[in-house]
C-alpha cells in the first residue's frame, strides 16, 4: 500500500516541461560568463571571468550614513510602491548627470529608471523587434544584450570593431546590402565607450558618421553607455545621444559601474514618445524599479558620493589594467593580440586561430585560472580563438599570478 502510494507520487512528478514551453524559448541560452562562473564556484581560483566591480569601490560608509540620516518620510516612501518611470527627484538628478556625457536639453520627462540597464535593453528588444527583423551589432558585443535580442529572433548583421570603433565602411555596406533586398535595419546596438568586451572606444568622427548613416537610412540607435563614466582619463568622447537632434538615439547607462550593481539600477534617456512606450511595457514587467535603492542612489548623487567615487574607481582600474597589460607582455606569446582599453573593466585577447578558447578554459581552470571564452560575444558564435579577461575584480597579485599561468598554458598549446 505504502509502496503503491510512493510509486504514484513519483509518476506524478515526471513532467515533460519542454512540451509546456512557449515557442522560441529554446533560443534562451546560458551565457558563457555564467557558465565560467559556475566552473569556479566554491573553488579557490583566480577569476578573470565575470565583470564584477572591485568591492573596494563600493562606498560602504557613505551608504550607511545615508540610511542612518534619511528622513522618516523619505524612508517611508522608499518602502512603498512607486511610479513606473522612477522616483521623480532621481530622474531630475539623472537628467543633470548625463550632461557629463554631453547630453543637455533633457529633463526628467526624458528619463526612465530601469532595473539595471539590462532591463532597459530587454524592454527595448520587446518593444522594437518582430521575429525576422534586421539589426546591427558590433562583433564582438555584450553577451547579455545578444541573449535578450535572440529571444526576439532577429536577423543579426555583425560589424567588426577597429581601433576607433565600429568599421564605418562595413556598416554602410551592410545597410545598403540589406536595403537592396527591400528590407531595412531596425536598430544599431553599440557600446561606443570602453566597449565590453572589445575594450575599444569609438572616435568622435565615427560617432558623427554613425548618426549620419542612421539619419540617412532611418535607423534607430541603441547607445549602451555602461562604461562612459569610467574612461580612465575621465574624458570619454561625448555620447552619440549628445549629437541627436531627431530623437533616434536611445541612450542607456547604469549605476552598476559607478556605485554598486546590487542596487540593480540603470536608466534610459530618450524622446518622450520612446519613454512612454517603455513605461507601458515596464508596468507589465516589474511595475517599477526598487524605490529603496532609488532613494539611496538619489542621495549618493545629491551628496556628491558618486562624484567623489568616480576618480577613485578610474584610478584603481587603470592601475589594474596596467598590471594586466604588463603581465601579458611578459608572459603571453608574442603573436597574441590584445586590446589596451582606455576605460571599463576588460581586455580582449585574440589567440592564434588554431586555439579554441573554450578548450583552453578547461585546462586553465584545472590550473586555477578562469576567463570567459570570447565566442559567446559573437552573434554567430565565431571568435573561437578569443577570450575576455576582467581586471577590475582580481587583486594585483592575482592578476600577476593568473596571467603567468595563462601565458605558460597558451605557450604549451601553441608549441
Ligand atoms: C555593456 C553592458 N551593458 C549593460 C550591462 C548591464 O549592466 P546592469 O544591468 O548591471 O546595468 C553590462 C554589465 O556588465 C554591460 O557590460
């Protein structure tokens, strides 16, 4: 009797989940970054995977002070549901903050606060894309944006990165080829400053050309400025959005790199029309972003915490970049190419074509070092011989040790 009951319960538990899933869900993939992080979980390993900020950059004391000194009424409203667009005072502050990126003539009506810039990208994909739409991305580009786009099943067109950003000749050629087929490009997704993973910054000349092409061919631009505030000399070229007179640039940025990713706060600057469509969609996604973290983020802006923190973050990351570049020069084979980023958190590496970075990762983890294979950052899964190295999270000592291990391993594999 008991046994029968148990058998029945076990039968009930067998469920074919795949048969319940919506069409297209199979396009969802785990990112290589997450997979690489899983490999290192619980192991004592030097990790160049992930894109974590150095916890040293988190303003612990200032945030504690803010929480301690918040007015009862502010605290109360931060525990309450809030407006979908975000806390109004924060939106006002953000419309001022972006003047540092050259974006002026915007006010709070042009701002939506999102749950990290990832949510903004996800919402934009759902707002703009039908399956089969043509879009342009950089090769390589940010993997989690690619994954959000993939869910909408677009046709990807990749434009290679050169030393001054997206190759403008290739871009023009691609746009014209698509148009010759009677089709159109819906949007161009670009990370123009300290690109993730390429570590490359688009020149002002190319920013102007990109906007010109978008205007000529009636294309939207999604400008992901996640690292725009993190140029090591404090001087990234102004955002493409700063040149936009017609409202075709949708700008996103984030608190994750200048305050703390755990706040899960990003923002969008766009025309009123775009903002109100995003607002409607966000209502169905999560009602609004956390009022609690928005209130604290607001105070960090008002009290100059972020203003003071940014130079510290830049200095620390520049030092770590320098150590990583020096170690690469010392230990990697001479035929390896790598970017020298002027901001952000990553160095991108091109190994000899015969080396597969996914295979290399397994051996590297056995020796105590992890990185992210680069192919996940390519819309077509090419770039098998590339890898992304994060320098913001590991310590200087770990960078020196880990790069030596990696360099020796690459040499073994190439000999
Ligand atoms: C280029 C780029 N865009 C967007 C994001 C998303 O960041 P968040 O959702 O934390 O704002 C990241 C995170 O690493 C990134 O590198």
